[in-house]
C-alpha cells in the first residue's frame, strides 16, 4: 500500500487551482470540488484516512494510481496530497506545461506557476484591469495590462 505524502503549498484560491489543474492536462469533468473534505481512495478502491476538498479521482490520475487531493488548511492554503507511488510513477498526464513522469516536485512547480497565472488574472480583473497582451518566453509569462476607463 502506497502512503500519501503531504506537501504544503501557498495555493489559496480554489478556482485558480481548478484552472491550473486543467492546464496540467485534467479536463474540468475529471476534477471534483467538495464543500466538505472527502476520503481519498487508494489504488484498490479502499477509502483512506486522508481527506481533501479538491480531488482528482484515481481513474484520471493513471493506471494503478491513488486519488490526488488538495486539502484546505486552517490558514486558508491547500495542502497537496499525493501518493508516493504517483509521485514516482510514469503515469502523469501530459500537457503543454508538463511532459515529465510522476506527480512530483517538478509537476507541483508547474502547477504552482499555472496557479499564479490564473490567480493574478483574477486579481487584476477584480481591480479593474484587463489583459491587453500576454507572451511566454523561456517558461516565463509576461502580461501587459490596461485599465477600463469610466466616466466621460
């Protein structure tokens, strides 16, 4: 039985996490979001003691995999819960942002980058800015922003 590894993150915005996971190769229909934390499933379909509010069911993670979860913490951040097997196996979903094997530290780094991108876009929009242009160079994203002009 593979045990879960918990990784502290700075992810706080559930909507941005969902969008980042989609960038990482998961369709929206493959990701579950729950009001209350639910038990994660192991590769045999067994319920584990680990619980999470955002869950990628094992059938979408890869062959012989366990659920991947993101558990809301008291400080408002989400802790990533990934089994040891899945962090080392060659079953990671391919996307334009990830082509490595396993849901490991490198995968989490890319997820964090995509999260930051979506979180920033949401924050800019909330503050009245819009994206005029965006460009990606050498793994870095550059955004050019403008403001909405009101009045007359």
